[in-house]
């Protein structure tokens, strides 16, 4: 089987999710590391149930063999979309039952897929699984260290402290989305391609770091009502939010919750926070979050009007551009990969953490929901979700395409999501700070 065939790519994606589940010790499979999400056992069944429910009705000779589990594992939870789940471990099937369901679903699908399958559906199955590989990674990030089997990860490069500063981006036109054309795969929210005029602006050269955000914390940012919207202030008051969820206070010092160990807070790594926290920091700094179109222009635009496939050019991601393709669990210093710079000199816009924008997640002109998955995007065009762009250390390489859009609600702290600030061009004299510092 050629490694480039859809079935081979599905097998490779399954191998990635299998490796992730093997990190979980057996007595932790029913844990719920993030209160807003399902227990880990759900995802073990969900990945196979999603593929099964999507593909088996469209493959000759296949029929449901366990309709109850097909339904139980069909859908996840929109984080912070309502009350917290209240199920108990005993409400879920035994691990052996879930594993048997998964094995049979895979075997029957593989027999039906041997003759080939629809290109779009196969890509949906593969990328859906890889999205959950990232979701599961940040879920396990919040699990107790003794619930996981530790792994050695790639070391981060040694770097000098990132120099503060913003980059002026001239006005220009950007193309958001992708055209409907044969061979173009994208999720329904990536269509249709359209142009947007972007006025000149300035943007941070680097992502905001833990060190930068620590200044905000020490300055009382979480206690300053004037920095938060009404809804965001109510959220931090209700839940007692006073720090990023990846941080913990240990005596007078801050420690960082890595995937497999706690370490002294790395000042040059990007801070991972919710949209609400990012927006409050930007207000404190006298700046704002960039729009989706501005972020796109800073990342993919060029002074000559070209739009690049990747910030650094047309070349596919390589090791000098960052840690791509699940090569690392934790982030790296924001200035670790200078060759990742865009044409305008903005660095690290892919692979080191998603980046929040100020843009609500909304349909592009010409949006059409997937007929086989009508709620994938449309259910979240509700004025509550914000677009994220870029990618994290645990984002699959296929989803680093220019048109890909991620989204979450404003109060979700757990994703591998950071940000950088923007302002009107040459307006930094009004800022309390001039950009990321250490």
C-alpha cells in the first residue's frame, strides 16, 4: 500500500492516536482531566465511531453492528458551552468493550475501503482524528503526572532573549479561504475564497511570552476591572481565574506545567491563555488582538502583493521553520526559528501555538455546510466563538494550510493557544509596552 493513499494515511493517523492513548496508564482511562470535556474513555470510542458513522453507510455491504455504541460515541462537547458534564465512570462501558468495538469498526471499514472511497470523506476522517490527537494532547497535559507514561521529547534550541518590537505591515489585499475546485480539500468553513482589503497596521514580531504575561500578572491585570469585558470579568470572578492554566504558584515562584514534568516558568516560551485573557493583556498593553485578515496578511502577505503558501515561502515546513508534525509536546522559545519569518519579518506564526484573533467565527461568503456533517461549522456561528490561526506543536502538518481555521469560546483556557498584539501602524508610542519583552 502506497503511503500516500487515503487508506494508508488513515492507518498512519490511527497509529498516532494509538500512541497517544498508550501514554495513559490503565487506571486513568476513566479520568476527566478537563472538567468541560468528556472522560478519556469517550475519545477511545469516539474516534472509531466517527469514522464508522461517516463511512459505513457509503460503503457497500456494511451495516451497523452496535447501534447503541454508534450513538454513545457519536458527538463530543462544545467546551464551556453549558453546564459541566456530571457522568460517572460507571456510566461508560468497560474498557474491553470499547476496545472490541474499535477493533471491529476498523476491520470492517478497512475491508470496505479497500476498493477506494470518496476523497473528501477520507480527508474528513483523517483530519478529524488528527484534531482529536491535539485535543487529547492538551487534555493529557492537564492530567496528573502519575497518570501518564513519560516520554523524552526533542530539546529546544538555545536562544537569546527575544528583542521587543512591532513590525509595520502596509495596507494590502488578502485572500481568505480556498476556491471550490477539483482536488481542493478544506472543511466547509474554509470556502469560499474571497478578497479582503486590510489597512496598514503594526503587529508584534513575536508571540507574547510567559515573561511578558508575568508582567501583566504582577501589575494586577486579573484584578483590574477596566481591562475586561463584562462577560469576561464575570467569568474570572465566578471561577477565581488569576493565572494561565498552564502555570502554578510554588512558594514565591511560578512553575510551568509541561506535558511530563513541571519546570520553572520558561520566560521565552509563548504563553497559552484563553481569548479573554489575551484580550485583557492587549488592553493593558495599549494594543489589541489582530483580526483574522490582519493575521493572514502578516503571515502570508508580501510587499510585492504575493501571497505565500507558508510564511517563509512556498517550501513545505521543515525543521528550520519549527517543530512540525507532532515533533514536540511543549512549546519552544518564540524566537527559536528565525527562518520561520514571514516576508514582513514576523516570526513563529506556525507550529508554536495557535494565535487568537479578534474575529468572531463566522461563515465566509458562499458558505455551504457539508451535507454529511451539517453542524460541523454552522453550529458554532453563534457570536461566541473566536477564530484562531496558525498551529501548535501538536497540530498535524496537513492542517497547517493557509486556509485552515480553528475556533473556541472566549473562556476556554486549555488549548495550545497564544497570541500576539496589533495596533495601528506606528502607533506604539501610545502603548504601555512596545512589544514582547522578557
